[in-house]
C-alpha cells in the first residue's frame, strides 16, 4: 500500500505552481477586462447598456449570462494549458470510474463530510465566540432561488461543481502537490478553495469539503465522484435555501 507521502503517478502533471497562479490571475484579469469593456461600451451601444442595467438591478438572467462567461473563460484557460502541454482532459481528472466504487465513496464521504464540517464549525465557534457559523451565503442566485428555481438550481448546484472541481482538484491540487507534496498540496488547495467562497463560515465548511474531495480524487483517480459529491452538497444547501 502506498503511503500518503508518495505522489501517485496520475498526479504528476506537466504544469506547476507558476502555471496555476497564472491561470487564476488570468481568469480574474480577463473578467475584469470584460467588465471594463462592457462599461466603456455601455453609453454607445444600447444593447450593452440594457444588459449592464439588468446586471446592476440584479436581474438573474443577466447575472447567469455573466456567470457562464466566467466559467467559459476559466475552462478555456485550462484547455489552453492542456494544449500547451499536449495533455487531455483526463489529466485534470475527467476519467471514468467504477460505478460501485463511485456509489460507495459518495455515500461514505457525504456522511463523513457532514460530521467533520459540523465538528469544525463548533470548534471554531468555541475558539471565537463572534464567529457566525450560520451566516447565509448571499448572491444574485441565492436571492432569486425562490422565484427562479430552475435557473438558480443550474447556477448553484450544477455548474459550480463541474467548474470548481476541474480548477481546484484537477488543475491546482496536482500543481501544488508537485511542489509541496501530497498532503500539503491537498491542504493548500483546499484552503484556496475555501478562501474563494469569501465568508469565514464558508471557508471552514468548504475547506473541509475540499480535503475530502482531494482524498476522493486520489483514491478513485477521477474527479467525477468529487463532482457528484459537490453537487449533492450544493443541492442540500439549495433545498435548505428554498425550504423545499
């Protein structure tokens, strides 16, 4: 049995930490450039002006369109790196997995995650009484979940796991593992994953989730089980949000 200090062969990807940092910076930068371009075009192009007004007024369709563009930019950057290194999407974890193994890990890891996440939130609350473990996540899609259920479901439950697992577990995790080793690669990528969610309680919650998703990736050699676990988690949160 391999020790956790040993990096599996399938995680020995051709890209490194510098590539991961450039990808993240480029993803944010291109979205800022896009936003600036839309603002500049808005006075001269009526259609762009209408779209920007819809975004400012938190129109969910407009927000969804921008969200899709952001996802496309991120996945497009991954595709460019794969092309640069003559790699396929299997290198970022999109590999087939045994169905029975998938079901087993989904069931076990969902239970483990619920237990660990709640324990972690309780511990942080004890250490910092001002910590709000129940702070709600707020964005255009959570606000509109009741009135635009189908669109919010796609935006909150289906798209983020596919995108985030590709970026964080498929691309960033193995890049950090090359420099820091398997355990620290998992810890650091999970903390980045937590930080990307922007709230203290979500940082704790999603960092724990990230560690389990890294574990599942290592054990199954595929991010597919992680995508499904991520979707299951988001769907449970979605049900709590909508009260259905």
